[in-house]
């Protein structure tokens, strides 16, 4: 487990194991939600949706489908321990967070595998059942362009204070991934504000 991809996938795998254990112990999705799925951790929500799909051997279409499969109630989220006070989380938001997490990890994996900026643009959010022009408030990657900027930043440590001093110049990063310099500058500005 020494590659970048393996390190990046560790949080997902950790959450998936916690979710599997919680379900195996209780056979109660409400307990799984309250003990192993965190409202502010997209990758935990991705692992939850993936595991529900694995258990029922189906793809979750929407919140109504998820609720029908699991027997959960829409208002049950308000009572669960992992939901922050005053935070409104719905099953639709969990599904969106799950899809977004999968999309973002795909962008990161592609970059770590040598993808260029034009190739990143070909990774469409619609392949992950996100709208082409999705908007997410208060999150890393509020839309597809910003998601790409964040993925570039994380992959090249542009968001790290010492990253720009220790790594190649922003111009060299732009050349390496065949991106306009303005894209790399947008990434720098976005992640260092």
C-alpha cells in the first residue's frame, strides 16, 4: 500500500469497513447512519451508498429508492448522533455527496496517473449522476471547474504553504498537465484564499 492511489483510498476503505461492521452487528440502517456515516464527510457517505448498493445488488436512483431499500425515514436523520446541531441533511444530500466524492476521487486518481487538463475536462460529472453544472455550497469543489482546480491543487500540493517552494513552479505544472497557466493560477488563488 505504498502508491498515492492507495493512500488516497484509505479513508474510503476505513469508512466502508466501519459501515460494514456496524451493519453486520446490528442489521439496522438507522444504527449504521448514527454510528458510521458522518454528515460532513463525503467519502463516508460514498461508502454508505456503495455498501447499500452492494447489499441490495442495485444502483440507488434517488432518496425515495434509498429509503425504500433501507427502511429509513427521511426525518430519521434529524435524530441521529452524527448530524451537527442545526445542520439540515437529507438523504438527497447524502446521495449527492456520495456521487461527488466518487467524481472527485476519479479526478485525483486520473491526475496521479498522469492525466492532462484536457483529459480531466473529459471526466464528466454526469457519468457520476451529477448534473453537468452541479452546484454544491460550502464544499471543496462547488462545481466541475472548481473540483478540477481542487484536484490539481491537492495532487501538486499547491494548497500547501511550503508546496510552491518545494515543487516545480506553477508554470511547469501548467506545462506538465497541458493546462493554460490561468487554470493553475485559478487553482492557486482558490485554494490559498
